[in-house]
């Protein structure tokens, strides 16, 4: 299920990315850090900025993802649904594992 959801999100990201010119800031936000969009939001670095030569600025991973999501409302909604689904699966599996060990 998670694999299907992440593939669908990635396809949507590529479709939206193709709507922008290749030199645009939005295109670069969606193209180069594509792996960040597939990471769990909790695992993104929110405190330590790093220099990204695509954007010529110091940004955190969270900042890059949130800026990229602002490019399109559907992409933003799909991202948060995917994150909620992955969190629900992780929490459910964790509670099942802790209940079975007791």
C-alpha cells in the first residue's frame, strides 16, 4: 500500500513539475530534492540548514519540501494524505507489536 501511494505521489509530482519551465524556481524545487518528498516528515532535518547549489541558498530539508508543496494545492494535499497514511500504518504496526509482546 505504501509503495503504491508513494509511486502515485511521485507521478503527480512529475506531472506538476512538467507544467513549469525548466529554469523556474518551482521546477527546481520539485526536481532536484525528489527524495525528500518521499521521506517521512518527522525524519526531515528542520534545524540545520545546508547550502543547496540549485537554489544558491542555505535551506533546511523541511523548508525545501514546504516550498515545493506551495507550488500546487493538489500536490500539497496529496503529500499530507500520504504522510498521514504512513504515520497511521507505523503507529498501528507499533501498537500491534507492543500488544503482542505483552
